């Protein structure tokens, strides 16, 4: 076993998740751990599983057989080729194989003491839950689920499960550099093959979470490596907030799945122009706090009460928030609520009369993302998870507009638009604060230059 997997060999709690790049030895380690326990412990019935059972034969079953043959201990096992079952003759322990195309069928399987799921990203959460339920009852030795996979999609349920940090989980991230038995030719070929594809390079070479491209992304100019600012120690709570620069907050007023407020600042580019837009935070509150008033209260708590921000505040957002029919009290709308709730910070209101055309603003922002149109740049702090997901996964419809796909809340049963809320708020901000550049982009002529706010200053109001 590679030294990188030493902790995994010793781990005896319920979950062992092994993920990372290609050639890192994840599957080799999982197979060897199961075979070791199969031969040295009693009362075992291991389950090896993939979404498609035919792929179990091509990968897990064949790998286990190859390892057994490589150690020259084939005579110690009985192989049932049709069912893909392996039996240890010495103690009767066995490995059985299943596919999860219909996860309901595994409910009849009993006596499971351990599970190995290969390519776990293929599974739905309900598939995993059904396998988890098979692992029950008193056993002589510890019960464990091993998951091996490449981190294909940062939006996958596996990422959420890992981020929840169960106390009975060990999660190990490895790359080909952790595999003591890999040859240099393979290493060189792996790096060469994925050098031109940023996403696959993240997944297969670096062993980091990527994103599932399916084509037709609305923000096709977005690149994780180019536009996402990684977290550094000490940035957990307030990212890269600069107390000397004004805050720019922009709203989307949909209440499901949350009300959106994104927080930006504008700094200088290399030409000393105020054209470096940086998203430092997102405040997206779900039920029961999904109201404009609650979002403002959270923003005020973070940036006025705790940080004591005094360098200026500007407000942007969906112009539909000006409509009184969105509020029960006459004379009030979302923006009057914002102004009242944040009055201590003296907000400057920068809300256009109407929202710009979706396709036009998308083309404008993609030009900034792809080639820094008019020397404008966009960066997003890694903590703004929902905003990054929006830029990564939101699709384009046949007319070039945003495809607002519906999803269903499992708890409430309510339909909602999964993506588009944080990016809509960003659109309102970027097309307003760079109004002259946006107008030139779509019409070929400039308008007045907007006032961005003071450069770095210690002045208070």
C-alpha cells in the first residue's frame, strides 16, 4: 500500500471517501483493503457496486481477480463468474456484485458488512442512501462504506456530503503523485493530455473539484482559475473586504430558493483605472428569512455593526423592486425598504429605470470575462459559492437568453429556479457601474461616465 493511504488502512469508522486525480491508486487501495479484511476477519459479506452492473465486471471484479492472481493466491478463492461473486475458501467470507440502475432491488440483499462503490459520482443520493441502509446490525468487525471517484462536479451531492463533515468519515484527496508505483511515462502523458483543458486538468491532474460541462453555458467566458480568488488563512469570515473602499450591493428579489444580495468592491487595474470589480460576499437567505428586510439586517450586522464600514455604500438591483405591488404596505417597495434598513450607512441608490436586455448584458459580461473588455476585470472570492455555481452552470436558451430551469425543494415541494439569481444581481451591478462601457458595447457610442465612489480613503461621512 502507498504511504499516502496509511490513514485509510487504519480507519475503522463508517465512511471512507477516496477521491482525486487519475492514476492516484484509489481503486487499487480500496480493493486491497477489502481483500485484506476478507482473508483476515470473519463474518464478512462485502458488496461492490456501480450504477451499471456490467461495469462492475470491467473494473472492480477484474481488479480484485488481478490482485489475487498477482499475489499467487488464486487457489484460496472460488470465483462465480456469472454472478461475479468471490468466496474466500478458508472462512467463507464473500464479495458480491450489484448494479444500481434500480436501487430498489438491493432491498432484498441482507447481511452486508462492507460496501465499495466505484465511480461514486455516477450514483444519485437515493442510490447511496439505499446502500447505506444495507449496512446494519451487530457484526464482529466494523462496517464501512468505501467510495472511490474523481471529483467531476463541484455541484454534486458528494461534495455537499463531504462538506457536512460527518465525524465518522475520513476523506482522502490524492493525485498520481501519491502513487508510488506509477511510471514517469504515464505521469508525463497525463499532464500532456489535459494541459489544454482547464476543467479536466483540475479534475484528473490536480485532483480538485471540477464542473460538469454539458454545453450551452450562458457565461461561457467564465474560468475558475482566471476569475475565482482562493481563500487564504484569515479570510474565512470576510473574504478580501477592503475597509477603505466603498461597498456596492446588488439585489435580486426572488424569494425562492432565497433572496439575493451580492457584495462587491471596485479597485484599480494596472492602468490605475477603477475597473477591477471584485465580489467579496454573497448574502442569500432562504425561508424563513427570505425577505428584503432580513437580508438587509444580515448585511448591516456584518458590515456596519461588526466591521464598522464607513467608506461609502451604493445599491443596485432588479428595477422591478420599485413596484409597490410587491409589498403589502402602500408607499413601500423593496428599494425603500433597503434605504430605510440601511439608513445609518447612507446608501446611494443606483437603480436603472428598466433592466437591460438579457442577451446584451450576457454578451457584455462574457466579453469582460473572456478578454477584459475596456480593461474591466471581474473576480469572485471562493466563499461566494452560489455565485460561482451560477456562472458555471446557468444555461443559455435558443434565443440567447438565460434558461431558468426549474427544480423542486424536497422539503417543501415548491418549484423554484435553481440558477440565475446571483448572476442576475451581478448583471444589474456590472451594467450600471460600467454603464458607459456597456452602452458603447451595444450601441457603439459612449454616455456619461458614472461615479464609482472614492478611491481608498480613511474619510468618514
